[in-house]
């Protein structure tokens, strides 16, 4: 039995009404999304061929990989038509497809590398998604996942009872799975994906900001997208303040993640390899 079974949001979470993953991301300057991208690019350094972004949203990560590695054939897929509309308006060499993570529109062994950023916590059946990732990977192919660890021991998320006593992230961003690093490793292993390296981020500072922000959203009401996407498109003085605040928080998060990189945190960056599943 899973340590943290899925929890259900109150009513259907509307992904079509949200905007995320559209704001441009680069490996530098020193900010949190840049760190996520650099970890992925590190893992892709020796990869050649076809790669896939599952749950690509507005396509920012897939486009960043194509920009940094034009030799790769980059694909992206997402369940949201509105997100893919944003991505496809300027695809920048990426092949975007409408698809669910549970049923990818590709043949077995198509890809040399697959990645997922901040998606597995949203799905009802993580095993099915990870088995589908393993299916489309070539034997020995690589997999990189960025995953919130809101069930990780010794975190503020665990202290407040994220997903049980504190449920703001269920309502405001559809986190229906509560993972710890151990839960992910066990789940990945039974799906044919062996974790070979773990990096950490979202330590005490960013966890506290995360809890305050989503508690505020519970009081204020939902917003149209991620902080990065909203600040990138907001005009006037309010937009400037949003961008300055977002950059300051993202830079502090990067510094904390690098300083405490050996310490488990509230987000895991897992490098995995596709291996045969024991019968």
C-alpha cells in the first residue's frame, strides 16, 4: 500500500483555465527554474536522438532544451489544448502533441530520453504514467523527473499535514498525490525505472513561502496561472513589482538549494534509467 494514497480535490480541477509553462526559461541567471533546467541539461549532456517532455504545458522547458541542444529531436505532449495552443503558436523546432501522460501517442522504444516536470503529483495513477514512460523509452534510456515531495519527512509540508490537515495545494493546483522520495523510488522501481541520482531543492525558506502563498490563495481565491507566467504578462507598475518579487524569491530559492544541496528537501530532482521489469 502506498504511504500516501491519492487524495481527491473538491470538484474537478480545471487545467484548461490555467496558464503555466509558457514563460521563457534559461539555465542562467541564478534562479529556481534555471536550476531545474540546468539539472536536466546535465543529464542530457551525453544523449543523442529523440527526447520527450511529458506534461509540457506552454512548452517553455521543451523549447529551452531545443534552444540549448539543437541537435536533439524534441517532442512535447500535454492534456491541455489551451497550453498547447500557446506552445504551438511559436514551436521553435519542437513537435507538440495533444495527449495524456497515461497514453502517449508513440511506439515502444521511441525515445532516448524522457522528462517530467511537476506533473506526477497531479495524476490519479502514477504507476500507469511511469509505465508509459518506460514503454516509450529505449532499453537503457534515461528519465528525469522534478517532483514535489510534500510527504517528505522533516519538511514543513509534513509538519502541517499537507494533503490531510492542510489542503490548499489540492484546491489551488490539483496536487492529489503526496510523495516522499522513498515512495517515488519504490513506485519507479516497480515500473522499470531505477533511480541513479537524486538532487534536492525547496528547503525551509521556499517551503515556508509556498505554504504562505497557497494559504493566501485559499483566502483570496484562485489565480489564472503560475507566478512566473502571470508576472511575465502583467503590465504597468504591478507587473514590475510582480517580476521583481518573483525574481527575488527565485534567486533566494536557487541559493538555498545550492547551499543545502546534500540535504533532502521538499522537491526531488531524480535521474533514472529504464531497466527490465522483473516478472
